[in-house]
C-alpha cells in the first residue's frame, strides 16, 4: 500500500520559515515525480512545487524564490523548505505522487501564517 505522511506544519508569524516533510512507504519514491499542493478554505487545491525523478523542479509563481522542493532518496522522503512565509501561504499542504495511473495523497499538514 502506498502511503504518504506529511509533517512539519505549524503556526508562525510572517517572514518565518518551515520545512515540511513527506515520508513515503509502499513505493520507491525516487522513481517518480512528486509534488506539493496546498488548499486554503474556499479555494481550489493548487500545485505549489514539483520534483521529477531526476531532480528537476518547478514552482508556482506565487512561491518562486521563497520555497524549495528537494528529495532524500535514502530516506524515501520529499521536503518543502518554505522561507519568507506570508499570510497568503496559510493552507493545508499535501504531498502527491502518481504511479501506474493511480494518484496518492497524504493526509496533509496545516501551515498557518499570522501575526
């Protein structure tokens, strides 16, 4: 069974930093592209960042220059480093992977940025 477990969310003030983790099991995640999405109440879930099996990355314009996605293949884990956080970054952040036509999501981790 493929499972993704996000962690690292929290409550912090604008300008702060967080590093989210997505631990995968039941899959060798390094073989696949993985992504971080986020969803705020009343909004569509949106792609934040993605990383390919070879390590190439893409970012939403809203987070470019502030967020960085990376992976540690030995730990079967994908990370999202978030710097210079803004209130508009407040959302539940989800990890995602697709394998053999199936899409898998983690349970999400809450990030709240507020003064």
